[in-house]
């Protein structure tokens, strides 16, 4: 849907506005699918993340309580803000529109949902909307990876801790020798480790994690070669063997 909407005729408002419009239309189309009650009950819904990478930009959009976090120079930078009831702007939007926030085992829209935006959940429209928030981040040479995850991870782990753990796993797995014809990528292995840690921490929600490695293998290889060439020969040989 995103590819189709982006492929529509471009307007004159610039590429920022074009991406925002394409993403909003895509989320709206996905939300419309859930209007068919023969496919799913009106109580069914989902959060949704989209991350788009270009050579110079990271474009992130979110609807719900999933989150995109960028690791840049050891720093965790959230690129989306969760749509939860701890946001005053979201609570105001709902209550000003006639919706109710009820404390039922925690604050919930209509006493049912603890998210303020979602695809689906048509029994809570128009208060729970499917409109995403879109952010733009200029890429840097210090960018290492992205974490895209559902709240099953974020309920038991902060953005900072997730980045620290993922960074450690990525560095460790990049040093492992390849085994077999189709080895698991370091990013996949690091994502699996975050899922395991969240599960062991007794997360009670769905746990979905994707890690996007922003350091291309060719670039990493060149950086390692440059690093070894700047070391005394004995140290370079030791590092190569590690």
C-alpha cells in the first residue's frame, strides 16, 4: 500500500509532505479493510510501524504503542512516540471529541483499549483513530541500527536498555564464524535475543522485534581493515584471530 500510494502523482508540497500523505493514505486503506465485519470483529485491531530508509533519511511512522528506536553513537533515539493514555494531547483529543477514558484495570478508551490509535478497533471509532504520526531523521555515519518492536518488548525494557543489549549482541555475533549455507544474520540473532529477554522478564503482551542493521557488511569490512592497518602487526594479527 505504501509503495502504491508513493507511486501516485506527486504534488507540489515537497517530498516531506508527499511521504506524509502516502503514509497516511496507506494506514487509512489498511484501516478500511477492517470495516468488513465478515473478515474480523469490530473489536479486532493492531498497532503498525513503518520505517523507510534512503541514503540520507530515515522516515518512521507509527499508529499505536509500537516504537522505532535508532542507535546512534551508543545513544538510543526514539523516532516514534507511543500512542498511550499517558499523553495529554491524546487524552484531550479523545475527551474533546466526546470519548470516555475509564479506569478499568488501568486507563482505557471506553474502558476497553489502552492505546489511543490503532488500525481496526472500529467499535471505538472515532476516538481511536488510524492516523499515523510521521517523523524524519537525517542519517549519520554514527547510525548503527534500528529497533522496531511492539509493546511486548517496551513494557519490560527501556529504549536505552534495548539498544545496549542489541548493540552488544550485534557486535558479538558479527565476530562469530559463519556456519552452514544460510547463516542467521547478526541482526536476526540480536532480535531473537531481545525477544527471549522480554519473555524471560514475564512480558504479558505480544513480543515482535525487528532489528535493521544500518552498517553495511562492506562498510564494516573496510572499517575493520583500516583499524587493523593502524595497529602494530602483532596486535592486528591478534584482533584478526578473535
